[in-house]
C-alpha cells in the first residue's frame, strides 16, 4: 500500500521543493509565440531576469545543427520547449504530415541536445490532442494510452505523445530531469486569429466581429455545435508551466486545465453576445465535429505543484475580445467614386 502524501501545517510538500529562478539560465523555445510570450512574462514575474527567447527566424528547430548550436551556446539550467506548429481542425486536416513531422523532429532534437549538454531540467509542452478519441470524462493522465486520438488531429497528438516517451526513456536511461505538461485548449490576448489556422475561440471572435461590422445576418460554423471543449486562459497556463518549473520533477505527464467544459454551441452564443453580433449561426454538419468531449481531471497539477486556474471564463473571453478589437487590422473601405 502506498502511503498518502502528508502536508505540513505551513506549506504543502510542493512548496518545499520550489526552485529559486533568480540565478538560473532559462531558455524558452517559441518564447515569442502565443503561450511562450506569456511564459516569458511569468518567468520575469517569478524572478528570472533574462530568459533567452528562441525565435523561429533565428533558429530552425527542425535542423539538428541549429538546435545543437542553440543549446551549446546558451547552456541553460532550465529549458522550456513551447515551440509547436498548431492549428484548428481545418489546418490539421490540410497538413497532417507537416504537423506530425515538424512537431516530432523539433522535440526529438531539443531533448537530445539537452541530454548531450547536461541541461538540468527540461520542460516539454504536449497537448490534450494526444488523448484517445473516446476518453472517459474527465480525462485522467492514466487514460492517455487507452486508444487512438481523434482522427483530425491524431498526427499532431501522436507526435507530441512520442515526446512523452522520449522524456521518460531519457529519464530512465540517462537520469535526465524531464517533465511533460499537457495544456488544454488555450485562449487569450495574442492568440492566432488567422482564419486559415486559428482555433475555435479566435476563429469565432473574428467571424462575429467582421460579421457585425459588415452587417451580415449569419455566420457559418463547422459541425453541429454539440462537442464540448475545455479552455484555459493563456496567462493561467503560463503560471501553471512556471509553477511546474519551480516545483515538479516527476516522470508522469500532467494535465493543465480549468476542469470546466462548454459546448461549442454555447460558446458561439457567448462570443456573439460579447462582440455584439446579432445574427444567426449556420451549422455546417458536413464538416467534422472533432473529439466529442474534452474536459480534464486537473487534480494532479493541483496536488503536485499547486496549480489551479484562476481566471473566470467570461472574464477571459472579454479580455480576449477586447485585445482583438484593439489589435486587429483596420477595415479597408472602398474609396468613394
């Protein structure tokens, strides 16, 4: 029988293991991206003065020579691998080979270079797309290998899951301190609003705002609206990642989420209300729904390193809409003849 963890009167066990970042060298791949930029801000807030931000324009992480040069020259104490090639259902269907190869090769080479150069701690960000299509809700980390992922994003999910195997194998053979985190669907300021590759929240925000401004009576949405999704505000996700950097050193993967789900239909109505779109929704049932349900068991993150999502969903949505309204390109109007 395994003894239950005991917490002292002043602090839970994870607090006693927290790392001091003030004198640590930290490298963040994808550190200028959506999640990565918020991770860098959270690192600053937690005392890391100068994390090294890896940008794709400077380092091609699909090149073994570039990855070797990066790790050899920066010699980080902590490496956070947040770089990824991601997209919504449409992008996953159109580019399955790219999504598999690029995500797999970047992670494989990052982990191998971290091993060769003795990085003290490597944090790899996976995805809940790795879970089986019909995982019982809430998704528990122990269910990760109980079936094949939902078909439209299986190549991406399997590429990321392969990195979990590499993390655990390197820990077993080489004693590497590698941890693997699985964030749920993220949203928030600086998200990708490109209609060709965005996820559902930014896609719906953009559609509703543009339809409102152009006076359109309806917008089209893929699927029938019945699937559920769980969403995590990006600033909360960044806090969870850094909290794991500070206090988690175990081989088991960890979900990062809010533990709350919402149907796509209800989500569309909330976004329409926030953006002021008064029209109708046309559900294109010829397009795929994706995974039927997504909702995580988030107890491991809470127990192991004290992470709990704090931002109410409606607050996060409001801030995301406000950011998009403030930062979207100005509409182009035809000149008067």
